[in-house]
C-alpha cells in the first residue's frame, strides 16, 4: 500500500498535470477559434476578395475598351488617309495624261483654223473628233483658263510679250498665244499671253 505522503505527491502531480492539460486544451481551443472564423467573418473576407477581383476586372475592361477605341480610330484614319492618297494619285495620273494630250489639242485647233479647209468633209470630221476629245477631257476635270480681256494673273497666265494699247487698261491680257488649262482646279499649263503695258 502506498503511504499518505506518496498519495499527496501523486495527487499533487495529477493536479498539476490536469491543470497543464487544461491550459493546453484552452490554448488549442483558442487557436482553433482563431483558425475557425465565424461564417460572417469568412463572408466578409470573401466579399473583400471578390471586390478586389471585380476592380481588377473593371480596370482590365477599361484598358481593353480604350485600346479598342484607339485601334478603331487608327483604322479609320488609315482608311481616310488611304482614300485621300488614292484620290490624289488618280488626280495626278489624270493630270499627267491630259497634259500629254494638250499638244494634240493645239494641233487640232491649228488644223481647224485653216480657212481653205472650212466646209469640207475633212474639216467637219476633224471638228467632230476635236469636240469629242474636248468633251471627254472636260468630264475628267479639264477647264480652259479664261484669259483674253482678263486682268493678268501670274497664277494662271504666263506673259511672253508686253504691248502698248492706250485703249485698254494696264495689266490686261491683250491676246492669248497659247491656251492654258486647269484639271480639277490645278493649273497644268498656264495661258501664254500678251499683256498691255502702257
């Protein structure tokens, strides 16, 4: 049998162990309580995470929309620029072609100016061809520069002679030596003229 002193020692040890065990259990419960959050706390944390993700997605969407708008604007500018360049190229080609045809028109006009041929079938045929050629070129923007009797304009006229004529005002075109033309508003050949200089 055990002595009363041994029983006391064993009882004291058991009490200390029980208290240590209780403290350990309480510490574990406190840790478990911290680890296990209440459903409301978990929902709040989930909501915060969802809000952060939503903000990130909104930012990404805004950046994508801005990028799309920039690309769309760039594409529209490219189309406009391409269309303008195509029109300018077409205009330059038409102007070059018409400019090459101007000596032919001049020759037609010289042939039509011959008095002896007027009224003949050949003259009438040349007149008809000339009129068709001029009409076709006018459809493509050819316009004759009006010069005779007009004020001299260096943008449209090239003065090759100066003449005195007291009946006419200074800087007036006296005579057109060679017709000038514009195509779509651009001078392709200025009129060669005599200008009054009193």
